[in-house]
């Protein structure tokens, strides 16, 4: 069974982010700290578990240049069999729909049984790329999986996902695309030997032309108008004193100053 996993390099959740005074598209400044998107690592771990149970290979792919290659090295350190980077200047200014065009072309070339992706990337949290890839391929897809079973012989996948009040169970014919929610798998900590091997590995690359695409095929359909920093929080006020007097003081402050009671 062949599984393709879509991975993305994103700013580290602890990276410092600032927005310039004009708030324009170029005003966003992100500290140079990067990591693989968490939900993509969940998807990768789930793929490795399926490989262990059913055999086959796991192929990780990312669309983007520069730091994106680090996500593939981490996938190799996890245990992916192959990785590939779709690197083309036209991808630098595209959006999720443009990225999905490049990834769908790669998946169509690979002909896998299953594609796994994170439910959303931790930078824009749009959650559009996985479903858009499936739609471009005309494949069935399920989002936010917390459990996944595959029967390669029957060409079926069983997906569980959480909904209000319980869980929903879906059955999909293969090939299919599934996006991973927290709980589907627990990402491993790569061994040092795997990390060292991944750092020395040669990463194969493809441009859009090799996938039969042009810059027009990945042209963005959306545009960033600007950024706004989150509103600053008021200073925290600590209520002194012992119980129950401190509770009375807190209640009075909530009623008279905060006006929430």
C-alpha cells in the first residue's frame, strides 16, 4: 500500500511575531524559527502505523522552497521511505488553492492508495489544502480523523471523527484523502541516528513544469490585505486577603469596575 503524506514547514509556535505600524501585507515579521506543522506530524505518524500493519511505502511531499526542505528531512527522520519537494518560484506568492494544484498533480503522478494530511497548518489555520487536493482529484475525503482503519484488500477505509455529542463513522473507497486531528496518532521523537541520516540525505525536487503545470495553474485567487496584532491585554490585578474576604472583594470588583455581574 502506498501512502502519500502532505507536510508543511511553519513558524515555530513560540516564534516571535510582530506587525509593523502600517499593517500592510509586508508588515508581518516572523522570527526565524521553524518546525513541521503539528497535525502533519500526526498524519505522518498515522501513515507509518499503517505501513507497519499493511506494508508498502510512505512518501512525504511538500510544496515550497527554502525552509520547506526541513519538513522533509524530519519526515525522513521519522521513517518515511521517500520524500520530495515541489520547488518553483511561482509557488512563493500563491495561496492554499494554488498549493493544492501542485500537490494534486504530484499525487496523480504517484497513484497512491491513500493520502494523509494535517487538518490544518499551524500558520494560517485555513484547513483548505487537503480537501482541495481531494476535490481536484475527484477523490472521496474525510476531515478531522481521530481513528483510521484501512482494508487494502477490500479497498476501503474506515474513519472516525468527533462531532457534537459523540463520534461519526465514515467508510470511504480507496483511493481517498483523510486529514488528521489530534488523537489519530502520537508523533514520535526521532532517534538521533535517524536525524543524522536525514541531514545527509539528498532531497529530490520537481518544478511545476515536471508536473505538467504552469505558473497560471497555481496563481493565487486570494490576497492578503493586511495584518492586525491581537488587542493588548490589560494588566492583571491580584486580589489580596484571606478567604472569604478576598472573594467578597473580587465580586465587588467584577460588579463595580468590570461591570460583568
